[in-house]
C-alpha cells in the first residue's frame, strides 16, 4: 500500500527517539519524547487551498521539523506515519 496525500498535505515518517541522553543515561521507552523531526515520504500536489495558491516547498527525502501536536497519526503495513499540512512544518534540516 502507498499513501498519496491530497492538496497541501505531507506524509512524514518520524525519526527514531533518542535512547540515551548526551550524558549517557539510558531512557526507558516511556520516558523517550517523541521526536519532532521526520523524513518526508510523500508530498501532495499543492494548488489552490481555501482560495490561496499553495506551492509545495518540501520534497520527498527532506528531513523536517514539525509542530509538536500537529497532524494525524496513521499506521499502514506495520509502519507509523504522520500526515500534516505543509504549514505545520516549521523547518527543513540541511546537513
């Protein structure tokens, strides 16, 4: 199966949570904070959304940071994804 987002939606796959702190303390699963960093898996076509022209600024493969409580969580084929609006993405991480 494949997710194909509509309009200004973007499908993200969350990056793994840190299992240890910088000082070396191992965190149990419940204490690990969900990362707000993800990789773009699919991008909608953009277009006219609510009367405004929307140009998609992210592309598949980009690593992005998105707002903490944004999006809809979806589980598909044992993988978890987050579907967000493009304006819920706050930055692209460049390496």
